[in-house]
C-alpha cells in the first residue's frame, strides 16, 4: 500500500510536469511563429504598397521608377538579381522570401507592367531587409525570456502537484494505517474519515460497512470454534474411553472386538480431524515459527497409533535422523504427522510402512491394493475401495489446507503400488501434486 501511495504521487507529479512542459513548449513555439509571421507580414505589406505605387508610375511612364525605401530595388529580370538570390529564385520561382549570404535576407514581389503583361521574364521588386529585422536580433533574448517564464510555470506546477498529491493521498494513507491495524484478536478501528473528499469518503464508508460485517463474522466464527471444540471433543473422548474399556473385556466375542476396534479407530480419526479443523481457524498456524525436531514428535505420534496396529500385519520402518527438523511449530507438526501416519495405517493393505527424512522432506510410503490405485489421490473420493476403507479424500484435503496455512509443501503420488506422501519446508501456496503411476 505504501508503494501504491508513492506510485499515485509519482503519477500525479508526472502528469502535471508533463502537461506543463507540453504547454510551455507549445506556448514558446506559438509565440515564435507569431512574431516571425508578424514581421514577415509587415515586410510583405510594405512591398505590396511600394509595388502598387511603382506599377501605377510605370503605367504613366516608359521606365520603372525608383523605390522610396533605400533597401528596396527594382530588377528588370531574374538574370540581374544578386548572385546569392538569383539561383534560389530560379530553382523556386514561387517563393517570396530567401536567405542570402553574409546575413542578408530578401523579400520579393513581382512587378507587372500594363504595357507588357505577357513578358517572359518578370520584373522583381527586391527588399533586402537584414538591417530592418527586429525579431532575429532579439532571438537570444526571446529564448532567455521564454526559458525563465517556462521555469516559473514549471515550478508552480510542481508545487501545485505536490499539494494536490498530498491532499489526495493523505486520507488514503490514513485508511492504509487503519487497515493495517486490523487483527482478529483486538477491536477494529473506525474507517470513517471526516472532511475527506467525496470519493475517499465513499471508500471509507464502504470499508466501515465491511469492517462491521467482518467483525460480526469473526465473532460468529470464534463462537462456533469455542462451541465445536467443547461439543465435539467431549463426546469423542467419552466414545474412545468407553470403547477402549470395552475392548479390555476378555469375554468379548471376536466379532464384537473387531467392531469395537473399528469404532475406536474411527473415534481417534475423528479426533484428529476435529483437531485439524480447529487448527485451521487459529491465526498462529500461519507463523513459520522456529525449526522443530521431527523425531520426538514422530515418536509421540507412533505411540498414539500403537493401538491401531494391534492385530494387523503392519510394521513401521522409521529412518529419520536425530537432528532432522521442519520449520513449523510442534503442535502443527504433531497434527500433520498424525494425519499422515494415521491415514497410512488406515489404508495400508500390508506392511511395512516406511517413514524417511531426506533433504528437509519427510516421506510416508505405504503399500495399497492394486485394485484401489485408480481412486487413490483423487480428492473427494475414497482412498481405498471396499468395506475395509474407513477414510476418504476429505482427510487429504484437510491435510493439504493445514500444510498450506503452515507454509509447508505437500505432495502425493501413487508409485510402484505404494501411496507416497511428502511434506517439506516451502511456500504454503505451492500447488500439491497428484499423480497415479502404478508400477
């Protein structure tokens, strides 16, 4: 926003300065053309007056008279014109103004005698006006005056542009500062700006209305988060505890034990889902935080998942260095690993499940049935087909959103009969990659 404000000021200054320069140039050129045209018209009027008088005298006499002005002369033909004028007149007979040598300047008029209207070579009335020029000797002074006037106008234009830019951008700067103070955890400032111009006042009113709606929305979301955290976690904890106690009964039938095991696993998966959804509503998830060692968090997650491994032909192979770390908070890393490993255990067809860490990338690799490969990795569809599947693509969507908020990169693919999920340090906005290459 600060850059945008500077750009607006720069554009206003550029427009004003550019317009002023164009006006000064046009004014200077117009004034120059005007004074030269006035001077040329003055000499043309003198030649016309003198030529008319000479033609009238020629009609009464047999020879041309002498001009009254000493700087005018009559030439009976083109061949007797001055040398520096003769060639120019021969090449451009319709021109009436020529520049000669040694600073001389000529104006010409054709004289027509009444007794010889069809003469092959015209008679010329020539005015050598170099000693009578007014504008050309003043050219340096005119340019100096024009530059002084243009500079004054340019300075006034810059001052006006600065004043106008400051007047326009100051209310916008106030709006930018107030918008930057917006935070879900503290009251929002008012966007109303008294005394602002019409357009800025309209923007401030619109922002004020939006602020009111956003505050109400944030309040509803916070209330929902508090209610969901209590109303969902409490019954899930009761279900998980009661199911675990029921499984401790040695007299439990095998079918009931299997069904209660599925219920316990689903309750734990639901707890992970609720924890992930609640984490997405927290503001601190977006903060990168300090690097967190992966191995201690991974060990805690594996201990939590041990009950799910009981009775299944699954093993975990962990190859994670002691100092391996990801730039994320431990709480968020715990949620990410719980989702990755929980999904891998839930959908693995057989063992082992590999967990490796190389190049700041944590990879979970679990085998899957060949018949389920076309549906794996397709968002919104079951990861594994059949009645034994208890997960869905929604878990992967939640994991993707959680990694994006935590600015972690997430990629998944099916490779050689295994579903491979990788999380790594990177831009959270990076698109996840899905492929289904069966080996």
